[in-house]
C-alpha cells in the first residue's frame, strides 16, 4: 500500500506513520528524515537544499519533490509500498507525486488526514521540546521524558526550538492551512481521503486508522 499522512504540524503524523509502516511491513519516510539524510550527503542537491535551510526559506516544491523521489522511487525496498509523512504539503506536490506514481504504474491508495482542533494543536506545539544533543523530540503533555528537562536517550538538555513561540506557531498554522485545504480537496475528489480525529490516545488513533483502511480496501475490491 502507498499511503500519505496529512495534517497540521504537531498532529502526530510521524508517530502514526511509523505504526502503520510497521504493521504493513513497508518503509516509512518522513520529510524530516529525508532532509537530514540529504543534508548529510555532499551532493549538488544537498547544497541546493542547504542554501534554503540556512537562509530560513521554504524549500521550493520541485526541490522537495526531487528529494522525496530519491527515497520512494520504485525499487525492491519499496516493492510493497511505503508510508510517507510530511509530503505532500500542497496540491502541486500531490500532483507531482501522482505523476511519478503513474510513470511507475502505481497509484496512491489512501491519504490519511489526522484532524485536531486549533487549541489543542497550539498547546501541543508549544509543549514541544528538542534534545540539544541528539535531536530527539519530546512533548511536555503528550510524550514527556522520565526526568524533567533531560533526554531519555542520551541525557542531553532539552530546549524549546527558537521557532516554537506562540506567535510563530499561530503564523505557521495559518500558512499551513491556506495550502492544506486545496490539498485535502484534491484527495477528497479522488475518493481516497480518510479522516481520523488525531486528538485521542496514540493507540486509539491507530486502531481507527486500521479500521478505516480495511473498510476502504474492501470497498475497492
Ligand atoms: Zn538526546
């Protein structure tokens, strides 16, 4: 199965994507990981990406797609599909993805949208803490560390990201929404949109997704 996870930042896409990937025995690709991988390499692509990242600018759609393509392209690892989170972020990226899949005679099976109310989202994003040493991500309410302020994995100090102030969070959400609504409609029109409330406990959300995927597949067959 080829699945994409959609939703506002902080909604828990990464967590659900990795659970689905494990269950369906397919690889999980997140744009966060893809960015990190590419930036570690010394390719032309990595230099292009670094330029945008260093200047704090949004990486253009075609470059993001070029990066994602390197990971999801049809090879043995991806023979049974994949789960992708963080891409597509807008309708244009979704169309690029569809074109690629069509070239490979595949198609996207489902787009899973995790919904969450604005208030909860702001609180989640505001509670996000990152390990200054290893980059592990925690959340004061959703996913706290054993010892306050200390990374469970490496003992490093946790910090709030510079771009996690309430103001920038709200700004990020509204920019994201303006691109997101046409994307949601794009998948809705294709009849492959699955919407699940992302506010429940991780396992409950996952169970709902599984159920909806099964129903969706039965309807297809
Ligand atoms: Zn750490």
